[in-house]
């Protein structure tokens, strides 16, 4: 999964977790990720890809402080995630 943060009208692209050779694993609906990402993943199927445009209130309503390699994100800034659903534990993919 890769992500883009909209900061003052510019987009900053973070390195994709798949390019790093690691999947980003989380439990949907448990509050481990932003609300908009939880909502966007719910209707996806294994192997599906989406670009999720997440409005500020469902992204970082309180903002996000800067960290190495990541700028500060102002409160209620929208974000964009390019998502690929690779695996759901316990769900087998049917072969065609």
C-alpha cells in the first residue's frame, strides 16, 4: 500500500510498503488505521486495487506531526491511498 499526503496543495508520495517487501497488515474496523482507509477496504476483494481519496475528517482530523521522511499534515487535510488487497487470513482465493 502506498500513501500520498496532501500538504498545502502538494502531494508527498511515501514509499510503497510492497516496494519495501513488507505488507502492511491490520485488522479492518479495529481502529489501527484511519477511518477512511477502514471504510475503503471493506468492499474490496483479494487482488483488488483502488485509489482512495479520503476527506480530512476521515483521515487526520487532528493533523499529524512531522517525522523523519514525512512532513507535518495540517488538521483535516485530505489524503490519497493507493491500495492493493493482497491477502485476507482464512479466506482462500478460488483458482480459475
